[in-house]
């Protein structure tokens, strides 16, 4: 009985027709392509994008220039100098250089930071036109979100 | 009056020749675009959709790129044959189009305009013969490249095309049995008189013809000559620029040609479905060329659909398929059709 079915399948090319139906179904399926410049896929929550310095709720910088990140960094990405502003008890960075070209996105600086000042942003569009642009200075380290993208793009940086 | 005669005797043939060169080219452009889009859709992608509306101008952009590419001739190559083979491949597949009837002849001011360049009592043989000349182009190209992969690809291609030509011709003969003519126009007209397309009378012939047709054009699942995982790109590995484009265009033109043949032999050419039936007479309102185009597009789509579905054959399986299955099947089919013709 089985052989009859097999012969039937072979004579009428049923397997091939079945295969054609499968591909036809896929033809009308939803496409998974993301049309990149127009549509941008949101990275996942723990995505390791550009490193950014963050501020607290009141707009005060969180960084206390303790240089823990500089010490732990395996590739020496950071150059940090701190100073105490007048009348303040807390140290603030006067210089915070981060070299994107050296960074391996290992995340040790994020882990070691006592005040959670340095964190990964979710910005992944890092194409730049000049090597100097790979060096991030202090005020720019606070830029994030859409502003950051505009800041990075097309060599618009000074 | 003389101006009118001049128009119909000189200008119309010239226009027809231009149209017959342009028509396969346009079909090739549509086909390249359609292939990339349809295969992408089957694979859940979008395919090229940037150049022009939905990427329709993509093949033109590709061709423009190929125009400006450096034309490389390998130092060890046989220059004459190397240059000759793309011309042979291209010319043979374009020439065959002059025998393909595209639609019903119509009359303007007493002049009948036929939608084909040449009508020959052995049109079918000529078309098959011309498409076989392309084999010379392939073997010359593979040999003249003086490189191992093109040679292997060319050998595979020739073995495949020569083997599959036997069931192809044999099944085409069954149609000739019914129409009593090798004239492609007469074959279509006979399907009109017979009230039914030959494809419904001869389903086995159609199937064998179609499978052999896919193998003839070196398309998936019979694309062994171009198996890029084994042979880089087959017989046109060493070609670049416009010469490569010639091979590429010729391959697609050949697909259009085989689809046209299938439509003419088995699906009534420019005829609407069930010609002569009263109930479906309103279908004749649509011009014949449109019917022809719809049918041909279906078969071109089927080419791509099959390519997106089936994996490539092994070479021994490919040869086994033709010699152990298709040739005996075509012979048996031939004998049965011949018997049926004489008994009925």
C-alpha cells in the first residue's frame, strides 16, 4: 500500500508541488527586512553602545572624578582630571576624555563606577569621518539620545 | 499612396525588427528585477527596492555599472574565441525571437501587419536549432578562458544541454503530430481550430518539455554549470564588464524564449483560454499580445518560483533523470500519442 502511495507521489510530483506551496506561503509572509536609514531597530535594553556620563534628577553631574574607571580600564581609554569647585565638597571632573577607538566595550568602567555616572547609552550609529572625532571630551560626554546622533553624524563635530 | 506603401513596406519591417530586439531586452530587464524580488520575498526579505519604483530600475543600474567596468581578457586566453563566444550566445538567443509569433495579425488600411518577423514552415526546428548554437558559445567561452572552472562549467553545461535536448525535441514532436506542421504560427492556429490548448491534451509532453526547458536554460534546480559553490560562476568566470553582461542577458533571453515556446506549443500562444467557445467569447476582447504576455509571465514566474523552492541536483542525478526517466518517458509518450493519432 505504501509503495502505491510512493508511486502516486512520484508520478504526480506531489513533493515538488508541496514544496512550491511552502514557498508560495512564504512569498506572502511578513518580511523581516529593516529598511535601515528610514527604520531603525531599537537596540535591546542592555545594549552596549557609546559610553555616556549621566546627571541626576536635578541636573547635577553624577561623576565625582574618582578615576575608578580610568584605573580599571584595560585599554586605557580614559584621561580624567578632577577639581573641587569653589564652595563645594565634591570633586568634579575638569577633563574627561574617552577614546572610542581604544574602547573594547568590556563594561568594567560601568561596573566599577560608585555613583553610576558612566553608563552605556544605546547609541550604535558610530560612523565618523575623521580619526579626531573618535576622541570625546568633557561637555560632549553628557550628550545623549537624538542629540548624540546629530552630534556624531557626518563629521559635524568641531 | 507611395508614402503609404513606403511606410508599410519599409518602415514597418524596420520597426518590427527593432521591436523584436527590444522585446527580449525589456523582458530580460523585467525578469532580472522579478527574479531578485521574488526570490527575496520567498526568503522573507524585500530585495532591491531603492532604484526607481520598487527597484524596477535596478537592472538598468547594474547594466550601467557593467558598462563602465574594465574589460579583462586573461593573458593565456584564446582571444578570438574569447571574444566570439558572448556574441554567439547572444546572437543565437536573439535570432530565435524572430520566429516567435507575438500576437494575432491585424489589418490597417488593407495591409496585414503580422506580429512576427519571419514565418517558416520549419519554425520550430529553426528555433530549437538556433538555441543549440548557443552551446557553441558556451563551450568556446569555457575553453578559450584557459582556466579550469570555466572549462568544467562549460563541459557540464554542454553535457546537460545536449542530453536534455532529446526529450525536448521528442515532446515538441508530439505537438507537431497534432498540428501537422512545424510552423509556429500554424501550431497556434491549429489550437484555435482544435478548440483546446495542446497542453490539456498532452500533459505529459508539457511536463517533460518544461523540465527539459529548465535544464536547457541552466536554471535551478539544474544550474550545475553555474554552481558557484563548486565552480565560482561556471563558463563565464573569466568574463567581465559587457561581455559578462552578454552571457547574463543571453541566459535570461533564453528563459524568455523557452517560456514563449511552452506557451506557443502547449498553451495556445496569443489565444485566449478556450478559443471558439461561445460563453468565453468576451475574452477575445483582450488583444492577443496581452494574453501571450500574461501566459509568458506566468512561466517566467514559475522559473523563479522553482528556483526559490528546489535545491540543486547532483550531477549524476541530473544525468540519471534525463536518460533513465525523461527520455524513456518522452519515447513512451511519443508512441502513445502516435498510436492515439492513428487509431482515433
